[in-house]
C-alpha cells in the first residue's frame, strides 16, 4: 500500500516534517511518499492562499493517480480542494481537519481546536459546521503565530501553542484538543503529556484512516458528485 501525503504549500521543510509524522504511525509495509505543491504560497493563511494552492495540489493528485497511489492525505487544516481531489483520485482522499475532528468526536464528548492565526478561525469553524460537529466543538482558538514560525529555530511557537492548549482545557472545559495546522504535527505527544488530555494531529489520524479504508477495499465513489471531471 502506498499513501501520498501532499503538502499544499511550497515549504519543503514542512513537507519533510509531515511525511516523518506519517511514517511514524504507518503500519509495517505501508509506503509513505510526500509531495509539495509547486507554485503554491509558502504557507496557507486565508482564502486567497488556499485558492492559490489549488493548481499545485491538483497537479500532485493527478500525478499520484497516474502512478496508482492507493490513498491521499491533503495535509493542510483548511482542507483545500478536497472535493476536486476526490473527483481526480480513485482511492480515498482525506483532509486533516475532517480526519482530526471526526477522531476527536469519537474520543471525547467535546473538543476545541488550536490553530495559528486568527484569520484561520472562521475558515475552520465553517469546516467543522459542514462536518456536522459544531455541537461538540467548544471553540476554535488562535495561538496568534504565523504558520512559518513553526519552522523557525528559536521561535516561541511551542510555548504559545502549549499555553493556548492549556487555556482551551481550563476555559472551554473541553475533553480533547485538535491541533489546527499540519506544521504542529510533531507536538502531539509532548502536548498530551504536558496537559493530560488527548491532543490530536490530523496528519497521523488521516494516515491511519486512509490505511483502514484502503485495507477494507474501499475507493472513492465515482457516481455523481465525485465522478471523474468531464473532459472539456
């Protein structure tokens, strides 16, 4: 089985971190490959960045389909272009927001999300509503750090994320916390140990969910909404 992890932004160091996270949780014999969206913004922070990332993202998905990759994880918490990716791919495609919040709903009766910048909050709130989980999401919070600060040595990003996760537990009274950025993927174990609650990263969860779907012999439906795009 081969799973492709696509980073929809153009920061190669983030791709390497995301792939390493997926490799840590993947089952023996599962091949994890990574791709970075060419020509995309260095980070995805808002609607404009998301729109600009889509050509590179879809190019990665088309190449994966030609290679016969079994499943795809889109490693951006805004879940950009998921519908278009599912139209393009035969195997299952998961965004890390959908994977993470659905996992949280199975592990706790309530959760909060900690993301990077405030401008991402309404985007994530809309996604959670669309996934039918607004009743379990206590709050979407911002640690007020740029995405690329997660890649900068010596930044205080880790401390700010920990502080915001702790505030979510203390103020929202949530039972689990979801990390709202793929760049936070390497922090889950540390944050869980520090806070005593399940801290969920969508990259890890989506990788294992793809494994389960592919292992069950399931593919993306090609009737109506996710049918292959019409040739024009």
